[in-house]
């Protein structure tokens, strides 16, 4: 934290502009050794035009614009200088090398953002949202990331943290100062309704967080059915490309074939599986084992049945195997429909690209999840895991209160719940966790 760090903040490739970022106590003085203007005389939040020269030879290296941000009003809350060079690789690397020779250290991946967190300019959820925004590959994920950068998670959790702290403080006062008549005596019957209300609110937050995870991460969707029922044709129709081989020969698909589609804010990660049936073929059996494993992992199953034939023994087995899974029953070959016309299900013709009914059903199935996009949400597994932990601790407290356990023992679970919520924001943290998290960032961020 005492070092002055430097890194290239833009992709190292030929282009119009490259930016080199320097942050730390000596950032201004180090850049001054290369720059033909005195940055000490420049005001904060200004851009200065000039030239970078090699201090050992005096040779001019580049014509630049230098941005100056003084602490604490900078990205890292330290003095930050950004050198806008011409975008050639040689020039950019040469300027960086001179900065390192002048006393800066090459920044680790994510170290600028890590310093912003450690200096208290952002909390840990905002730091994670920075990475989410960098990695966002569509408008929805970008909107969710921007909400996170604006501190939406902290605003979401602060009322819960405050109320929990009040409950803990009241218990502490009762334990430490039982003789004071003007202090409300916190009894189990007084505390239990507060805990119940707190749990109801955290359950709503978790429900919305899980919807947000579906929007952000997508749905693992397995296309299941017996051989030659049209699974590969359906995959191709959904992806609008010839991804999987389609023939009239049963058992053509021997391995997993994958692809992804985006439907009005929800991504489906599609897995076309080998047909499931009784077979002595060793290779086909391996494919079927993979199909069953994909079925177990899937969040949604598209169970494809042959609409032109009566249900067979394999169909009945698949219906039984998937009855407790989230699924849509799809009758394919609607153009040949002789059976099942009055059965509940979705009717398509994958061969003829007639899948609109299925697309509409998928959009309708997940439309309630897309409604949370602009709401404050927990945004990743770390955050959601910790809020589940907080809920478990408070459920233990709830149970203890219902069983009339001593109030000072109830406080132990409340303290643990409080710590879990504070850990989401990074106000409790482990150094190894931070190192792992920030190492996922690129250099210069």
C-alpha cells in the first residue's frame, strides 16, 4: 500500500490511444521526472498537454495528455496520474518502463480497484460490480453492474444491518445494566416478532437475488428425449444454425452438444444430449450416462416427445425421471401430429423451424425474473452465500426464542448474522479472499 504502482490501463494493441495509470504517494513526482511540465503546479482534475522524454538521454518519446487527480478524489483515493499516449505498443511499453525505472512498481491485477476498496472509497460489492461491468456482454448485465457500482447492495443491506445492531445493542444493555429501571427489558416475546419480520424481509431479498442470478448467469437447459425424436433438430432451430448433426439414424448424437440463446433478458445454455433408451452399444451407453448427468445438473429440462407416435416405454421412463424437475413437455413433429393433440404440452415442428410456441413459453416462464433487473440485488455467489448464512443464523435465533432460551445465548446467533452481512460489504474480510477476488481483474484496473 505504500508503493506507487503503475500499469497500462488499456489493451496492449495498436490503436489511437493508450493510457498508463500511476497511483500512490509519489505518483506526481515520478511522472515529473519524464514530463516537460511541472504537475505539482497543476490543479486537481485537469489535463495537461506536453511531451514525455527519456530522463537519461533527453530524447522525446511521445506527445501526451496527462490527467491529474489528487487524493482523496480519485479512483484509488490516492494521487493518480494517467498518461494518454499514442496507441503504439512500443511507445506505451517504453513509457511504462521509464516509470518503473523512476520508482514505480508494476501493479498486480486489480490492485487499483483493491486500493479503492482498502481506502474506503468503495465497498467490496462495488468492487465486484466493476468487474461485472467489464465482463458484461449484454445490456441487461451492464445495467445490473451499474446498479452495483452505485452502491445498491449497501443500500439494500443497511436497514437490515441497522435493525440487527439495534436488537444486539438492546440485549447488551439488558445484560450489562439489568438494574436500570428506564431501560426496556428485552424479553423473548418482545424480540421474536422483530426477528420474524427481519427474516421475512431477508427472504424477499434472497428471492430477488436468485432471480438476478438467473438473469446474470443464465439457465442450464437440457434437451432430453429418446433417440430420433428431434432433439438435435430442436437445438439447431433454437440456435438458428446447424450445430448438431441430424439424420434419420437413431443414436446419431453420441456426446453432448452445447450452445446458448438470449430470450428477452434471459440466456438459455442449451445442451443437446444423446437419446436415452435401452442399448448394448458401449459408445451409446457412455453418451446416455452423460445425458443423465446433464439432466441432473440442469435447471430446466425440455422433454421432447414424438408427436406423431404413441408414448413408448422409454417416453414413460423419461416422464417419470423428470417429474420432479423443472421442465417443459414438448411434442415435436406437429406437422405429423396423430397422437397427443389434446395433451397438455407445447407443440412444435423443429424440422420446419416452427418453434414459436416454445419460445413464447420460455419467455413467459422467466418473465417474472426479468422484472428485478433495475432493483438493488446481490450479484454473485459470494454475496448470496453469505446472506444465506446470515439467514441460517437468524433462524437459529428464532428457534431459540421460540424455545425460550436465555436471551444472551440468542445474541450469539445474532452476532454471527451481523458479521455475515458485514462480510458481504467487505467490512469483515479475509486477506486471502481479497487477493483471490482482485486477481480476477485485468492489469491497470
